């Protein structure tokens, strides 16, 4: 697992850095494609409405236009461009404008044909393969697990986020959150490669422990789930606002009609946050056990330990408030987002600017 006497394979380390850069560029391409899919939501909505009408045995009587459709009586309905209403004034023949194109279980009524989003997923998968090679190569080059400093933690974390997202796509259609997930992954890759570049090297003595594999791997997985729920919470806030505007007869973004209802997003965020919270609880406990083995005390009030506990408290408050105090809707979404912002602060600002027992970012001092 750890071989501090093995020489660093510099050639393999160079390949790791190269593939890491290529993966970042491929992720950026996937982000652009997901953004294009979001920007062209009106055309996607028309296709879904046509599928829904066909399923109902209806026959289309009007050709697709740049606007949403034709109103009753032959007058042109209010057009829905890429930034127009999430609930068009008139839909395809035989389709109610208030029909949901995606239900709370993230299943699309008309099958969800979205070619640009499908290409984005394929590009993302290619980026994942390149990224996985880069992470594995870095670990082999150093003869250890590849998460011994902040650069490695962020690149490995970005890989885990992408892995979790792609695995969820096999079960649920999460293409609607692709822009947010890939945007986060690109930001993490850029921050790691440009903000925290660290040459391949051996671990510092306190990190040469099996607890590094247990403690940090679970922390990375929990953080990845928290990142996904934070993205869903942002969409929940946007969807909640769109639903209120639609009820008042006002317009909102068209792409939000391809997103599940705010209540559905909240339910899924709650379930995933509950799973991630259990993992984070284990992370804190494992960290305390490791601290006792390394420093002789389970708790040292180190800055990193304090912020890990703060994160635990925030998500515990979120789960408790939603389950027993009726904190639903925007309040629950904001609490979930605040929890993830605490994670970001913990792994960036705390690691970089707060000296302590956990100062293993790998940055020049």
C-alpha cells in the first residue's frame, strides 16, 4: 500500500500530468455541450411534447416552429425561446401546457430524446476514462494511493464526482444537472492543476498509515454525494421560483421544464444527503481514531478537525430540521448548499491558509 523507499517513476508521473490536462479539456467540452443542451431547451420540449402526443394517439397538425406552437383559433401563441416560459402558453396538439415532461422519479414522459445531452454524456465518459488513467498512473508513479495532498485530493475527488454521476445515469436520468456537475468538475480540475500543482513524491510520515485509505476515501465519496445534492438544491431553488412565476402567469427559463418539480428534487437531495451524512460521520470517527494513533489524542481542536465537525453539524441540522421541524422548500435547499460551501471552505481555505496538524496540502511553505 505504501512503499516510502520505492523510487518515483518520473516518466509515469509526466504521463499522469498530461492525461490530467487532456481530461480537463474534455470535461470542458462536455460542460459546453451540456450548456448548449440547456440553452436549446425549447426544441427539446417540442420533441418531448410530440412524443407525448403520439403516445396519446394524437396526430400533429402544425409543424414545429421556433415558437412553442399555435393557440386555439389559429392565432400565434406566445413564443417560448430558449429563455422563455417553462410552461408554454400552448403546446403540441393533444398536449396540455401544464403536463409535466418529467416526473418526480426523474422519468421523462416522452422518452427524453436529447441528442446534444447524449453526446455530452459520451464526451464526459471519455473524459472520465482519461481522468481515471491519470489518477491511477499518479498512484503507481509514487507507489501509494493518489490522495496524499490537496492536488491529489481534488483530482481524485473530481474523478469520484464524475463516477457517481455516470453511475446514477444508469438508474435515473440526471442529464438536467449535467451542466452543474461538469462545471464543478472543471472548476476542481482547474483549481488543482493551476492553483495547487504538486510534484509526485512520497507521503509525509504521519500519512503513511492504512487509515489514509479508509478515512480519505470515504471523505471523498461523501463529498462527491454532497456536491451532487448541492447542484440539485440549486436547481430546486430555480425550479421553486419558476413554479411560483408560472402560477402567477409569468415566464421563466424554458430548460426548467426538463427538470423535475422542486418537491421531487428536494426528496432526492434528502435521500442522498442522508447517505452522505452517514459516510461523513464515519469519516469524522475514523479521523479521530487515526489522530489517536498518530498524535496520542482523539481530538486536538485542530482547524481541520473543527471544520469537519462544523460540516457534520450543518448536515445533521439539515436532516433533523427537514425530518422533524418541517423545514422544506427553499430553507432546506439553502441549508444543503451551506453545508457544501463549508466543505469547499474546509478543503481550500483551511488547507491553504490555516496552519495545523493537518497541513498536508503539499504546497510550498
